[in-house]
């Protein structure tokens, strides 16, 4: 491939990334502002991406990520979950509660791997399940890694519906909690997604996509003392996941 071809490929991927950063939709002028590329260059690249199905033009002449990316994203998520499972299994053996791996896909949390605990009473989240991030431990852990302006934009798009009476439904309160999560390095779900369930989640920093690993269980077993006891192990697994991703 020629130098010009490589540059065009890099710019095309950059446009896809910028569309994703904008919540999946942007105009040509907005893409010009964020990329610094000339409008004719953007128009040429976008036209090619539209032809291939990776970008779609709406009736309002704005551009969105195309449906052809779904298959790529789902396959990549499954692969990420596959190589994470051995580490999740080790975590379950150590803490004796269910371990999960989730990624942020657009505006939603998607669970890509889970290893259940051996207890008869245990937490089960179907792999592939999608939830809004504000009401989950993994979601809050991932949101804590984003610029606050991006979080506000996401919340403007999704709102903050209540999963339970404990779900944070006020944007200012959530943003304050994200600052605390960033400082301490982990998030808690205190019956915010499902009553009677506690979850501790740690962001996977430096992975191929925004992700978080979590341990969840009934509040009666996953007490606050238990959370303090297992936190170092969840942090260690999140770091190992990040290190593996960096060398993959």
C-alpha cells in the first residue's frame, strides 16, 4: 500500500473514532472541526465509508455509524470476553462470587463475559445483556474514565431512568460520584440495578476498548467488609486484563 493509501486508511479510521466520540452522529463541519482535516478530504472519505456500509447518511444530512460495524464490534467483544475468561475464573475461585467483564458500546454497557460463583444463590447476568451505564457498577466505573463533558452528553441522550429506588437519577449527583470513583479507583453498585445485590467494579485502563471488571453477589454475603477484602484482587485482575490487552 502506498504512503497515500496508508494515510487515507488512518484518516478513515479516525473519522469513525470521531463519530463514535460524538455519540455516533455528526455533520461534515463538525468532523472537520474535530479532525482538522479539509472538508473535501472528509467528504471523499465519508463517501467511501457510506458506500461500504460503515457510515450512513441520515435524511438531515448528518452522518452516523453504519450497521456493518455491528458485526465487527460484536465479534471483537466476544473475542475480548473469551481471552478474559481465564482471569475471571481465577477471580471467582479466589473471592467465591460471580465475576463479570463489560464494555461500553455506544451509550450502553454490554456484558461480554461472566463466570458464575459456585453458590446455589448467585448473580447471573446474560452475556450480551445491555444496560444504561448510570445504574450499574461497571457502567459507573467506565464513565469515571471519560471526560465529564462526554458523560454529560451521554446522559443527555439516555436520561437517568431508575432501575430501583436506589438508582442515581440526578445528573449532578452522578457526576460527583464519578469524581469519587476516579479518585479511589473503583465503583460500587448498592442495589442500584437490582435490589439486594451489591457489586464492586474496577475500570480496565488501557484496554482495546473502555471496559470494567466486576464482582457481584447478594448483599448478605458481599458485605462492606467483604468488599474491602476482595478489592485488591479485583484491582489486580483489572490490571492484568489491561496488561494483556497492551501486549496482544
